[in-house]
C-alpha cells in the first residue's frame, strides 16, 4: 500500500513538472520588470531572408519581454516605428538611433541589421535606456566567431 502511494505521488509529480527542452537557448525572452516605451510598429526596408528574419526575431523578442506584438508596416507610420534599414558602410556594422518616436536600426549589410536587432533586444532585456540611442558598432574582424571549446582546461 505504501509503495503504491509513493509511486502514485511520483507519477503525479512527474505529470505536473515541465521539462526544459533547451530549444530557445540564449534566445529566451523573459518578461522585463520595467518595459520601455516602444513604437507599436516595425518597418523593414528590404525583403532579403536575413532582414525578414531580423524583423521576426524583433517581433518575437518584444512580445516575450514587453508583452505586445509589433505591427508590420510597409511604410513609415505617423506614430513612429522601429525601422530596419541597410546603408552601405563598414562590413556587418550597425547603428542604433532614436529619432522622435522611432528607433532606427541601420546596418551596413543585412547581417549588420540582424546584429543591431540583437543589440536592441539585449538593451531591453538588461533594462538599459533606449530613449536616446545614438551608437554605432562595427566588427574588428571580418568573421564574428568565438571558439567556446578552445582551452577547456584553462591553461
């Protein structure tokens, strides 16, 4: 009888627990405590696979952290938007800039736009101010890569 009770409790506990699949890895967008004021729309000036992926990741991240879904617009709406744009410049670099009610993520390539989107999402996740953004970044090397498995023993 005691064994049946323990097994029943074990099965009940297993049914209630939820396992982590690890699918989201570091792209898990947990709600932030004090979400910033954000535009309600996103405009992607370009339709390459990388630009569209950046737009979808931005929508997913904002929905997860702030709780509202960005509206996709073809042109710039009157009330402001997060604008994704490409302007030739340093390879894979990007700029984040707040102008009025809009936030501009301008990359020197499609990948630069994607890196800029992740930087904006990182700032929101960390609670950093995005009210007056004006920053530019460009990679020091032509390939963004880190070998996490190098030097495992710390020598």
